[in-house]
């Protein structure tokens, strides 16, 4: 009985961790369900970080030289090593955290159909990281400007709809968003993201 009780406690403690790793990007807080098609997973020392975009992949790996990157394969709806994927960049379909969208596939026919419907050009998965690094600073400026507007909105929402947020202790912005739900009332997903950005950056 004691062993079962201990396992239940462990499961309860683990639930918030599983929630934020599966629901929100651990670098920027974006909703992973809303950005399913551009998701990536970074594995460092057997620890997996879920992110919404290749931009956030670069943010996650910039202080580490030993990592694995898995990209969301829009052909199979599963994650594969990026070296096995074909990326379509610059399509008309909106991406995440970038001026120029990036969607990955494992099947050439799917790539052709996607480009016919949405435009874009092909970059091999083995070259995509270097490409994203080359435009990282430009994307970062765009993101900073967009987030500045959200942060202002977040302050207003936090003042009106949230209480005791100074008590929250969070490991990352994804963790913060999960915990904010207990401190804020009547705010939607956009409002939650705005408040999280405001608190995380202040």
C-alpha cells in the first residue's frame, strides 16, 4: 500500500510537468496545439524540450553543442530527425516565430502538393538549421516588436483579471502559463499568453 501511495504522489507531482511539456512551447510559451505543424523537440542529455518553431530550437541549443533535433513530419503526423525531413520555406501558409514559414515533410509528393497550393521553396533537413541561424537576428527583431505589444496588453490584463501572481514560481514560461490559470479569471488563450510574456519579462 505504501508503494502505491508513493506512486500516486509522484504521478500528481509529475502532471504539471507533463502538461507544460505537451501544451506550451518551453521557450516562448506559444500553444503547441495551435502550432502543431511547426513543432520540434530538442533532446539534450536525454531531456526533451518541446518548442513551437525552429527559431525556438536555436534558442534552446545555443549554449550546447551536443543535442538531437526532431521535427514534426506533416506527412506522417509524427516526429522524425530533421535530417530525414524536407523543409518547405517561405510559403503563404503562416508559420511560427518567423517571417518566412517552415514546414517539414518526409514524402516528396506531399512537398510538391504543398508548394502547388501554398508556394515556397525546398531546403533539405540537413541544411535547415544553418539556414534558420542565418535569419535568426531578423526574426528576433520581429518577435521582439510583436512581444512588446503583447507585454503591454499583458500588464493591463494582469492588473484587471489576475491576483497574487508574485507568488508564482516557474521553471520556464510554459510552466508559468499552466500555473497562471489558477491566478487569473476569465481570460482566453491570447490573454494568457500576454500575461505570461509580461510576467516572464519583468
